[in-house]
């Protein structure tokens, strides 16, 4: 028929769903993005033979005394940078002496500047692997140079980042910090208080004068908001020596056998078992 419409032009191949950025970045693709932030870090932790971690939290705003001239509160807080660096160094040196085939008690931070940089720097200076779990923000937070390149992560979802902080950690050291530090600290304290993590996690608040001022446990207990025994959820420390002694003692007690070699079957066969992710009660 002369007046018949023209045929449509031939179609090219449709994009595969996982190669379709319009779908992956849409609300409908959110579940895929969440799963990626679980599966991709898990694959890298397996490849790098990471069994578990010790997490350092603290302010991104506290810099070392060698970074720039400091005055006032900044000068006072600069010591925490050096003390986090020293503690991470000592912890990593000790962990590297353990007779295990996988990486134990790997120093982990949020991957950014300040106390995060100090922790990664100390572990790097000790010659160990060190993890940075960064977060994509409107104001870019770039990873610090001391994170092991293969263990440099960036997350879109805060809750997936928190998952990897919490579920690999055998201990947590919280240096002075602001909203982000408080949020992350209370997340772990709540998991410990409610016994949601089926493991013993040691929590150290570093800098007793700061934390006694910021976290008034007497008022919380007096008002009935927490129980008196909740004081036992954390320990206070004021020097790298004191914090390291607590970490070493508690990690040996709860997560190593008497010879400091194996604690679980996961230690004995690193080809069969991945990172030691805590079970949830």
C-alpha cells in the first residue's frame, strides 16, 4: 500500500540492567547499590586476608603539631593526633608478631584527615595494612595518604559504612570528636548495651577530661536513662601506654588462645573462611 507507514528503525541491543546507569542510580536501583556496598568490600577483605579490625574514631579537625602553627584549643587538641598515631603504631607492631596467617586487629578509620589520618599513619609507619572507610559527602572528604590502597573504600550509605565498622571490630578507640564521632560511638555502645553483637568488643574512650565533660554518666544514671552497670561498657584511657595495655590484655583474653595463635576455626583455614563478621543475636 502506498500510504503504509514507514517501518521503525532497527533497534540496537538494550543495555544489560547492571550496565544501565539510569537504572543503577535510580530509586529502583537502590537495593543493588546497597548490596554492592556489602559484597565489594567483602571481596576485598577476603583478598587482603583481613580477619578483624580495631577501629579508631575521632575528629577530622584535630591536626598534628607539625601541620601548621596552632593556638588555643587547636594546640591543646593537637596532642591527640600524635597519641592516636603512637597507639596505632604500637597496636600494629604487636599484631604483626601474632602467629596467624591472616591479618588480625587491623587499624581502621573513617579514612579522612585529623584523628583518622593519625591512626592510619601510625599503622602505616609500623609496616602494617590499614583500612579507610570513607563516605561520599557534599563537601568532599578525600582519603588520607596512609590508607593501604587496596583497602581504601568510599561509601554512599552511612549505614553500610557503619556495618563494616561494627561487624569486623574487636575493639574501638574513641578519641575526642564532634557529631560524627559521637554518632559512631553511640552506635557501637548501643549494640554492646543491647548485646546485638555476639562477640566481646572492647571500647576505650581516650581523653578522660574530654569525655567526662561531654558524656555525663552521673546525670544519665541519676535520671534513670541508663543503668549503673552501663559504665562497664567502656574504659577510659589518657596515654598511649594505658590504652595499649587495655587493648592488648582484652584482645588476648577474648580473641586469642593462650598461645596467642588461634581463637576460632576462621583462623585455621583462611581459604575457607572470609573475614570474621560478628553474628547478630
